[in-house]
């Protein structure tokens, strides 16, 4: 039995040897390589939303020209609004403390200035009061310690005008006795203030030491003037815009 030659394997689309060509049939190219050709597989069309993801894989930054890979971690940047926030947070407690300390200092300065101002005002008022009381006491002493037996009512009325109502009432009792004696002895007394000193006082009450000479002429002195050197204490009090005698005492 004669061996027939073994048929070579055919590639898809290759005609058999010795087979007649069919009219109109397209002759396929002969592939020398016997390995089967891998069929082309069309890549599946990417969904519409995925295009942006693919595009974002490579981004060229306009500043540096470097292409950034989307798979790598994006650089961490701090925006202008976030950076000061941490700094401000660190500085905020210190600023608050400084503001509180400044407020305390201002309050203390104002308080001290207020106290000093009040003390200065009171001192000025007391000084003015001493001067006013001394001037009023000088006049009151010359009026209250002078009288004339020929016009006792007028003399004593002028004296009461320099006194407080309470002290004027006390003075009336003394004036009655002094008036009776002056009438009997035909006495006239003239007071002349030599010196006024401020013992103590404030804006509403001042104590004075007044050195006064009283010149008396009467039948007792045989018509000759007699000078008595007296030292008296006058207590003056403010009554509105004037100073009145609250008390007279001998020293």
C-alpha cells in the first residue's frame, strides 16, 4: 500500500492545494508563519464620565511645566486664608492677655488720677474756705465784740446778723447782761482785730484764733480809753455763700 503524502494544516481562509479557484473568490494572502493570528479585540468604549478621570491622570501645570501623575499624592498646600488662622490662634491668647492688662492699667491710671484729682479739688476747696472764713471771722469779731450804750439794739442786731440762728439765741442772753451794764456805766466798746489765724477746717467748717483789742470807755475808766488784749476762738460754718459764727470762746 503506497503512503499518501500527509496534508499540511490549513490556515483559516487558505484554499486546499489542488483545489480549483472559484470564480470571483478573493485570494487571501498566504501566511508563512504557521501560528494562528490573534484576533483583534476591540477595546470597550469607555463610559462618558470616565473621560474626565483619564484626562486628569496627567495634568501639566502651567507654572513649572511638570506633568503630575494622578496616581501620586497631590502636594499639600496651605491656602492664604488657612495659614493665618493657625498663627492667629497662637497669637490670640497673648493678644487677649495684653488687652486685658492694658485695660487694667488704664483703669488704675484713671482711678489714681481721679483720686488725686478729688484730693486736689478738696484741698483747693479747703484752702479757699479757710481764706473766706478768715475774712468773714475778722468782720464778725469786730461787729460782735463792739457795742455802744447809746444804740444797744442796733449794735446787738448787727452782731446777731453774723451768727447762726442757734448761736444768736445764746448771744441774746449774754447781750442782755452786757447791755444792762453798759447802760449803767455809759460804756462804749470798740473791737479791732489784730491777727486772724486758721486753726483747722475744711470746705464747710473752719476754726479761727482771733487776736482782738477791745478799747473800752466808761465811767469806770473815768472816761479814759482802756485797751484789753483778748484772744478768742471763733468757729465759722458755711451757710450758702456766706460764713456765719457758730461759736465764740475766750482763750
